[in-house]
C-alpha cells in the first residue's frame, strides 16, 4: 500500500487547527475563554501524536497580581494611609501567601449489601477558606511595622479596648459606622497567562474583609557583633469570593491597568529620572568633578575636540559623523518616546496602584 494512501500516516507535518476552543457547552467558563481541546489532543493514550501537540500545551501560572479594590473607610480623613496601604500591598510585598483555595464535595456513607461495604452519596460542596499573609523587608523609619500596628490600634488600642481614632480628633461625623467597610480592605487577585493580555487572564477572585490579625515581634535584639535587616510577616483575616463575575472584574481591571503595554526596553536609568535624556546627562557631567573623567578627557583635555553649541563639547569622533548620521541617531533616540508614552516612568499608569 502506498504511504500516501494510508490514512493514519502523513509524510507532511500537520498542525492542530482546533487546538483551542473558544466555547465549550456546560464547562462553566465565559464565552471568550479559550481552553485546550483535550478531546482531540491526548498524548498518553496509544502514544504521542505530534500533530496534536498544540492541544496538550501545559498552562503556565505567573505570580498573581494583587490590586487593592477598597480601603478602610475609617481612613477617609487620612489619604496618606490609603496611599501607603495600596503601595505596600501592591508593590512592596515580597510574597502574599495563604491566598490559595479549592473546592471539595462532602459525602455520607450508606450501608449496602451484607458484606460490610458502604456506598457514598454526595451531601455538600465546600469552598476552602483563605488565610492571607504578606511578607516585607522593613524599610526606613520602621514604616511597615508602624503602619500595620497603627491599623490594629485604629481598630482597637490595647490600653483602652477602643479605636484610637476619636482620640486623634475624629468626631462622630468623621467616623463611619463600625461595619466591615470601616476597618477592612478588599483585594482583587488576577492570574495572568504568559501573554499578559487582559482578555486572556486565567482567572480572578476577590478577598474581602481583610485586616491585620498579627504583625509579629518588632525585632529588638542585643547580640554583640551582629546587625540585621528585619523581615515582616503580616497575617490577615479574609473571605474569598470566586465566580464568573470576579473573573469578568479581573478582565476589566486588567484593561484599566494595561500592564501589557509597559515596555521595559525603554526603562529610564536612575541618573535620568523624569528629565529629558540629553539635558539630564549634561547636568550630571557638569556636576562631576572638574578636570577628571572621560568627559574631561574627550572634550576639555582633548586638543582635537571641536566645541559645539550647548554645555558639552564634542569629540572629534562625534564631529566626524555626517549630518545624516547624527539625524538618524537622533531619530532613533526620539522613537523611544513615541513607542512608549511612559518614557518618563516606564511603570507609570492611571490605575491607582501604588
């Protein structure tokens, strides 16, 4: 039998055109979610099938991105605390653990037959709870410990068993009703896929009623000849919400954040900051030690240097460039700003994060 006539063998590579399905009836995913076509892509049956390998691509889970949705309303008169809460939880935490959860189905045993076996019948499905904790490295001024200590004192001071806020001048008009919103925050956790595109996130969920329950010891110690930094682990209460709506919320938040549009190929070095690059470099060179360094050697100390307009001289190598070369190099430098609107700060966005 000719090779081409045998339907199970093809000398030409074929790729799986239906590796991803945009909708699967009854699966409980949103319509725009793409899932692997597991019905046609198995690799552990009779053997591997390379032409169906796309449908067996493993999913890669990057670290989730946490976004503070709401902050305690008892801080409405303290905008600095609100900003610090967002900054610490979203951009300073080394790790946020205890936010994983799962589902289980409880069963009951029923006697069947005379041989002692029992048969199980499902009774109740359960969602496991969460125990969030955030880890930090302590910063200048012991600010992390003090912030979460103040959060606890704002809820209840250990010496008075009541909130410290009225003693700080908050009147009944300024103090919100003492509900969960008054003393807790909520966070949205987004699980991106490797592309980082908002409409391709894997899932998203919300943890509400978050407030610190334990902040650990302050870290005082006396051991001769030793110094140390301090790691902080803050434990939180929390209640998890997870459904199709929380994923939709994650998609909308990811679109607002637009993290996928940040281009770190144009991240600005610290020496430049938010200034225009040429002006910033000129300022740094002017402020350097006089009569030293490569700038002095190339410009002031180089007899072949030809001065040009501006604070900097020009080396012979620079002057030797043709006008068209200089114009092309200038266009390349300027193109960075056109490609990335965040060239002043590549991490800048309008999401309110940090």
